[in-house]
């Protein structure tokens, strides 16, 4: 099963995305902020990351830059 890290600070958007992804067979790891997404990226090794661009503290863009630097 493929794993997706879903980072979104909107509970409604997060629930909808979780439901859709799980119905399609994805294992979903949901977090509600970018800071937690950084930590979960390290320990979960997701195949895909879906991130809201405008999250507090660490934005989705900063998360993408971090992943790019890590080179996974």
C-alpha cells in the first residue's frame, strides 16, 4: 500500500482528502500543521506529500523545500 502524508490546517479539507485517499487505497498520515509534517516526513517515509501552501509556522512551500534538500 502506498503512503501519503497529508498536511492541511483545515479540518474539513483534511477529512475530505482522507476519505477520498483511503477509498482509493492509500495509507494516509494526516497532520494539521507544517511543523508536525516535517517530523512525520522523517519517521514515516511517505511516497507522496499533499500539503496546504498556507499553513502556520511552516508553510507547504517550506515543507517542499525541506523535502527537496533531503533528496529522497
